[in-house]
DNA sequence: ATTCTTTTTGCACCTAGTTGCAAAAAGGTC
DNA sequence: GACCTTTTTGCAACTAGGTGCAAAAAGAAT
C-alpha cells in the first residue's frame, strides 16, 4: 500500500491537482515509486472516499481542475505508516534471470543488452547528480533536509553500483 | 514476462516436478525472482498448453507427481528472450517513500525500521557469501560458471550497498 | 482395510499496476 | 458563436502477482 502514502506525502508538501501531482511524481517521488496519471486519479478518488484528503471547495465535475489537500486523518495515517514495520520487498530483477538463462542457452545478444542498461543507469546517475547540485549544494540542514538527502544518496549510490557491476560484467563477457 | 522464463531456465538445468521447482526456486533463482508454488503450478500449466514444456509420460491427475521437461520450442523461446531488449524495470522501494514521508510528518519509529532492514540485509549477505564459498571456491571457469558468478556478485554487492547505506542513515539520524 | 497424515497439485478470488481510450471543460481562432 | 485544440479528469479492461484453501494421491499406523 505505498502509492496512497506517496500521494499523501506529495500533497502535504504542496496541495495539488491530479495533473500537478503527476508532474511532480515524474521528477521526485516517482524515482522510487513511479505512477501514471490514471493510477493517481484512481487513488485520489479512494483517498477522498476514505476521508483522508478533500478537494478544496469548487463545483466538482469531470474535466474541471480539482485541488486536493490532506485532512487531519490523512496526516495521522501517514505518521502511523512511517513507523510501521514492513520487510524489505523481494528483489525482482529480470536481468539477473537473463544472465542465468544465458548460462544455459548461450549469451547471444546479452552483451548489447548489458550495454544498453549501462547507458540508462549512467543517464539516471547524471540526473540524480544534477538534482543534488541544484537542491543540496551545501552540508546538512534540518532533519527534513537530511532525510531527503539520504534518499537522493541512495539513488546515486544504487546507480553507481549498477554501473560498476555492468562494466565488470561486460568486461568479463568480453 | 519473467516467471515463465525463469521456470524454463530451471527446468533446463534439471527436469523437475512443480514441488521440486518450488524448492529450488527458494534457494537460487528465487533470490532474484521469488515465486510461490501456486504461481509455479499455474505457470507450468500455461507453458504446457503453449507447447513449450511437456510432462514426461505418466497418467496425469491431481495429486499425482508430474515431471516436466523443456521441449525444443521452449529452448528456442528462452534463447530469444535472452537477446531481447527490455528497459530496466523502475525501482519501487517503499523504504525511500517512508524516508520522504518522515521528512514531512516526522521520523517517529523510522530508526527501528532501518535497524530491522539492516539486520535482514546482513543475513542475506551472509547467505550469499556461503553460497559463494560452497559453489565457486576458485577462479573463473566456463562461460556458464562466469555468468552465475556474476549474478551472485550482483547479489552480494547489492546487499553490501544497502548495509552501507542503512548504516550511514542510522548514524545520521542519531 | 480403515483411518490419519503428508505430499503434491491445483482452483478461485483478490490486490496492485498497466494501457487504451474518451468525456468534460477551458482556451484560442476565425 | 462555431469550430478546433489542449488540458484535466476519469472509466474499463487487462496483466501479473499474492493468498487462502481444498482435492487427489501416497504413505504410515493400527
């Protein structure tokens, strides 16, 4: 149940319409939990019926912009969720499956694929770094800032890991 | 469409019944693509109807053990799949969402959660290391062996990354 | 041989995420 | 104001994965 909580977080940062949310997802929360506008609208509807968020007064109808804000119950729900305990979700990495498959039926075409992935991860790393420079140029600040920096660092380090691993793999398959 | 290919791979390594497959998944392929026995049976059924695998002759019926092997079409399918190009799947990491949520509503309970995750990742790393010692004690061998070693290395390095990151995060949240 | 337990297979339902498409409103152009 | 495009919202159908539960067979116990 992550998407609703992601949306609550985003709405607390700034009340928004569905479309604004979608755009902001694309360049922040979505890095760790992507969502399309369809998913977001559906979830906004559910959160509203659940009484966790509300549209700020305006005659609501299809096609008309609707701005949502988080209610007290929503904030409480999110606070609870932060402290909940939940196991890390299992890794699902098709590329590793393909490596294993290649060990059985041959690795034809695999090198190219590894190279493609390498390019994608490099691009992602570059994007994270530019965000880092833009948003966190100097040392630690408030707790909120430190948390956000930690998330970003997870991103850069994760991408760095893949870059290193893929480089090694391509090298070894030479 | 990863599960069917994971199953094809496992069946090529060794023809098996559904239950055997389930057990083998739990300690090898399942590290990167977990599956329950229910999923596996369902997929075996589909692969059979698709003509990619076949049960070795035996009166088939419910409750009676059924051994599957991969047909030529199945091997061909798997070979194609290895060379297919497919973007890395987006990361979905609820823990990062919780960090961001914590930046907004406070981090109560988060430290404990990070510590729990740390323990899980440490245990997983230990498991990978013991497999490494058991199965790959010495340097590189055949291509197949090199591929499997690379997969295992991805596992150990990924866990190491998380351990390092979590340690840093706990440290910084003091 | 009857009963009980374990193994093995599998169905059915549910939740979450994806994709295609379209309706209502808003805004621009003639 | 009639027409066209863009924005915004949303429905509906589909796919994949997760969970609960049960039926058939095999094996053990008496």
